[in-house]
């Protein structure tokens, strides 16, 4: 049976992890991330023994429908590798790896989407724009590094945690407490959006020479408080970001 008494070399695990970064490359409407997930597991198939029927069954169960937040695919993928390595479960739809994928993909999407896409990405990108507006041309690179440093740490750490416990890296994610950090990141994104709006209002001291004065940040911090209230009442952070940008552009046009 595939995976019986097998131990996956560390190099194979790193290769599977690297391939997981391309899980969205072949996204499709019918089965979503299934091709990318199976592609990530191909090094495991090359290593584990078995006849053609076993290999066919392996690819069949890992090309079924799969969809979760890409940033949290690592814990699931690592656990699937562990389940396949054990090779002690029944085949087909009752295989332990298949059950694990179906159980975890929905909750991990609900956990990852609000944090990575609803909070951390808006904060990182808005901060990069603020840096560029103030003359730091490397702000765009900084925002990408900021976002992907945290994303990469959770993704890689979760993969190896999932491989160790075979349960989806639940303890690893519990210690990260993403729901709590989602609230903090959304607040930080609102602050960044408020500063963005404040810096768009230069004060003209002489004709044709806009000068940004320090007191112009006061309305921005007032906007922080307003943003905090509306976000706590359920308004999306993205609406706050885009609304602030549009309002600032409109006022700048008339002023």
C-alpha cells in the first residue's frame, strides 16, 4: 500500500512546500484549487512505492474539489502528506487524507480570508502608498515584503506543524490567534487609511506651492475614530479605504 512505513525526506517536504505557492496557478471553476493541490503532492507520489493502480487512486483522490485560503493551505497540505505517509487508512473517498481536506478547507478559508485579505493586505498596501506619497519610493517593495513575510511564516510554519501532528496544524494556528489579530489589523488599516486621507490635503501658503503642515493630520486622526466606529458596526475595511481615497480626491479637486 502507498506510504506504508515510509519516511518522507526533508528535501521532499521542502519541494512540496515550494510547489504549494503555485496552488492558484491552475484554478478552475469546477474543482477550484484541485490541480494545484495535486501538483504540490507529486514529489510524494514519486517517492512512495506502489503499483499503477495505487498511483492512479492517489491522483484521483487529490484532484477532487478543493478550495481554501491559499495562505492557510500549508497546514492542510502537511497533514495530508502525513496521512499518506502512514498509509493505514482505507482508499477512495474514505481515505483519511480526503476526510481531512473536506473537514478543514472550509473553516480555514473562513479563518484566513478575513485576516489576510480583509485586514493584513489592506494595511500593508495602504502603508506602502503612504511611504511612496512621502518620497520613499521603496514603499511598494516594503508593502510586499511586509505582507509576504507574515504570510510566508504562517504558510511554512503551518505546513511543518501539520506534517508533525497530522491534524491540520490546529495547535499552531490556535497559538497564532488569527481572529484577534484580524481585529487589530483592521484597526491598523483604518489608521493607515486615515493618514492617507490626511496627507492628501496640502495647505497652500503661496500660489502654486502646496505645503503639508503638521496640523493637517488632526482631521486624519479624527477619521481614525470614525473608521473604528463604523468598522465595529460591520462596515468593511475596504469600503473605509476606498471611501477615504475617493473623498480625499474629491476635496483635493475642489480645493
